[in-house]
C-alpha cells in the first residue's frame, strides 16, 4: 500500500508542480476538478465548470445569492414597465480589471454577439428564451443584430425590450450567456480572445492569473478592482485537474487540495465524515442516439436500447453519490408549477429498466430493419465515472440484447462535446444542466434544428407544443402551459429521443476550515464570492 501511495504521489507531482497550496502570507482555496476548463468565452461555453469559472470572474446585471434568489450585481437599479416588457437598468460604478469602466455598452455588445449567426453560439437560443425582442428572428437570420431589443442609452443606462413578460427573467440574467464583454478589449485580442489568461478581463470577485486551454492547472486571484472587493475573504482559487479519483483523494488527504468530488467506493469510506457533503444537482445524464445513423431512426430499436440496462445499479453500485435513477426527461426539484407542486409530482411516469420488454422491442426492430445484429459506437468522456458507466451500459445492453454490440470511444470532455455538436457520433453519453428553473430548459433542446438536439430528432407536433408554450398562445396561460409541457415530455419519452440514466448527485469532501462555497442546482452550480478559508 505504501508503495502504491508513493507511485500516486509521484504522479501527482505532474499535476501539482508550480501550483503551491498557497502563496506566502496569502489564503488560497485549492480545488480538485475532474475535467479541464473548456472555455472562458461566455458566448461559447456550454459546460458546468466553464460557467463556474466565468461566474467567478465576471458578473452580469444580476447574481444569485446563497438562497438561489437573484440579486442586482453589475446593475444597482432596475425599473420595469407596467406591462413587464421593458427593463431599464442603471449600471453601477465598477471597473474591468484593466481599469476601464464597466458600461451599458458592454452588455449591448455581448448580447448582440451572442445572437449573431457569425458567432455560432450554441447558447444563442437563450436570448429568445429570455424573451428579448427579435432574438429568435436574428438567430434564424431573418433580422439583423441591430434589431435586438437591447440598447445602451448611455454609458450608465441599459434598456431591454421583451416581446413578452418572462417570470424568470431576473434569474436568467445571472447566467453567463448574459454577461458583459468589453468590446475594445475583445477586438484588441481578436481570435485569441478568452483563450488564455492575458486575453481575459474580469469585473467580478476574481480574475484569471494563469491558464491556457487544455491545461491541468489554472489560478484565479482576487480582483482588487471589483466594486465589492472588501467582501472577498480569500486571495485566490487554485484549480487542479485530477481525473483519477485515487489521485484526487490522495491529494486531499495530503492537504494539496481543499475540495474534491467523490465517487464509488470512496463515498462509503467517507460517508460519516464531517467533511463529507451530499449536494443535489440538476444535471440529467442520458444516452443520445444519433438518428442519422442507420438503424437508430427505428423507434423500436431505440426503445429496446433504452430499457435494456439497469439504471438503479448505475446509481447504487457504481456512482453511490446520491444520484437517482432517471425515468424522465425533466429532473426533479427543478421547477414549481402553478399548482405549487414540483413538476415531477404531477408529470407522467415512464417505463424504467425492463429487459424482457427490451427484448421484444429488439425483435420488432430486427424484423422492421431486416437485420440480425447491429454494431454501434458509444462515445463518452474520459472521466472515471463516465468510463465506469459506459462500460456497465455496454455490458448490460450486449447481454440483454443478443446481436447488439457497442464499441467504446473515450474522449476528453471538450472533444466529446465537439463531436456531438457536429453530429459525428452514433450514441453519446452526455448530460444537460438546467440554465433556469423551468421545464423548458430541457424540453426546448429537442425541437427541430436546436443546436442541442444532437440526435437530429424531429417531430412537428412536439415543435408546435414547445413554440406555443414558449412564445405562443400558451405562454400567457400558466396552467395550460404546464400541462402542455408534460405532454411534450411524454412525446420525448415515448419516442425514446433520449435514454435517461440518472439525475446527478454530487458527493464532495471540503476541508473544515473552508466555508462559504455556495452550491445551486440551476444555472451556475458553484459560487465562490463568499468563500473563506481559516488558516
């Protein structure tokens, strides 16, 4: 055991070298993460860690407090018209980390860049979700970006026009897609913008000191130009990418990191430790079948695959982190309906693992497709948990459905996401986290042409329901809209558009001298503004 630990310690040197646990006389929180930081561009980022780090360095008009309630941030005043369709924000006196004043023009520029088809942002759709005037038409190429309903009246005044009232508008504005970008700095950096530390600006609690895309370490230091810098208690956040869970635990036990995520048997070991924390997360993990791949257009094959693996075994025997088996497309604890109940309480129930039914669907598929076997490739990211889940699902499906074989394809997360975005995959193990507290944050992914509809499924009835519920007749009828969303989810499940596996629970270890890290299941999952570390 001592020899094994010594080997792991030597491996860790590669990760930890150059990133000491704290600078002399400073207080630094060391964070162990299992994936690389993919992007620091608020218009390009799509994953949880990217959103987390962007939110640590940039603030939008609103931020989210410890209770999940939106609070004014870069704006210090917001006036709303009687009809709920015009917002006038007053930008507070604040600076970027290069000394330039934060301006209403920074928001106008960033929002227009997000919807500009030239940017090709996967998150351009969210401007339409927010109801910003003309957003959807601009994304569709029907109108120019200057027709977007956002205008810097002057340096201090930002006017936003909506085409309909949006109940969760303030919460959306705390999401990174709505953060400001300094236009002059962006143009100065050109195609290098947001690709390394010196190509980034901050107006938030921290600023990026060292980082390059693909690197295994990066460091955020306290931003002394932040308007509320006096409230920031630590001098920096030191991120270390450690994909192997044994190495991450060794780093934690050695005091090299203050925070790590647990999985599998590690959770059992630390379950009764005061440093153990179980955190409810909104992420839904699922398999996405690419319906452009021959065979996967067949609904009976998709149903067979979706019922052929034991979800409960995934959460109970592999993950053991508080995750729950998912027999749904919209997670629990996401949104409360007009009736005051959680969406899942009154939404439909759907088939769970049923291997006998899976075999029947496989027989139907074979007859319809004229085949006796099919070989598919399962794409997944190279984290330990994703690897274990992929291997288990491969074994389960191959043993349940004779003639079906899966070849495993492991990729770094960034590559996995890029392949799925391009449709260059067959079946992909992926996840989605909620950007706002409404079932639509999931359901609008599977509309025809959505950039997040990786599997290229299309259904006219489904598109009509989602369109009406988001900006049509149902948008202003809460009770009817809620029922329509349930119907839409039923279509997704009945057509096996995705194969849900589990809703994520996070099991983490946090050193007892570290406090104030805030966790959320919707939007940005982790905030560090109020974090503290006692020496």
